[in-house]
C-alpha cells in the first residue's frame, strides 16, 4: 500500500506549499510567519521542514498546510494531492504501475539525499582546506618562512584557488558542474584528506 503521507512529503516541499499558499521569501529564503503577527521574516526552511523562530511553529509540508488552512492531516494530504496534481490513490488500492512509480521515486529521493549529504560534507572540507592555506599564508613574512611550512600547508597553498572553486560550485554551481566533481570525488577527497590529516604542522618559530 502506498504511504500517501510519505509520498506527499517527498513530492511537495514545504517551501513549495508555502509559496503556493501565498508566502513570499527574502534573499535568505525566510518568510513572514503566517501563524502570528510577524513583522520581520522569522520562518526558515531546511531539510524539508519549516520553523518559526518567534512562535516555534514547525513541521513538514503536510503540517504547514493543515495548520494554515485549518485542516486535519488527512484533509491536508487530500488538498496537496489536488492542488499539486499528484494523482495519488488516496481512497483506492494503487495499481501495479503506481506502486512501481512510487518505488522508483523513493529510490531517486534516497539517491538525492545521499548526494546532498556528500555535497555538503565535501563543501565543508574544501572550506577547511582553504583555511589551512589562509592561516599558513598569514604566517609568511619573509622568504625563509616558506621553508618552515609543513607538507600539508604547502599542499593547501598550492590548491587554495581550487578549493575555493570547489566550495563555490558545491554551493551555487550548476548540477552539471557538481556532477563533474562527483565523478572525480575519490581523487578530490583523497587530496583534501592529506591536507586535513592530523599530521602536526611544522612550527613557524623553530
């Protein structure tokens, strides 16, 4: 049997529901909370959920729709199913084709989740490697200071521009650019790990 609640959550993001029912977003992606007299955007959206940092309202797309429109959870599912033309079999047994389509959507959603976890993790590591180079460069006041750099500091400096590029692409790049990095992920991650290893840095005062 199709889990219609899960299907709706996966296929209708809370941002899409909020936008459809009249909310607008600022540059940060925040919105005025419709559940209290909000004068400054205090509702944020992350990982498929919303949260108001003023009145503490929170939940997913179904919770948002139910609370906004004064509906029971199942009625909110029905409303989202109709408004977003999802075609979910709410009051009948799904056909084999619908069951297979649901299975495929679940696989795609799981793959997307794993990709997002990888993307965010590598972005953090690229930023950390960039900072290693930044800190090392701040300690260079004379040519002799270059000889005191550790291997990982030297590598970080050599690849600093590339790590900045990685962070930019993984944050705001096109999907094709991100997939190119994903295809080379083993080499990229190995190189970054050399920089972020626990090998002690050489002292700059030695």
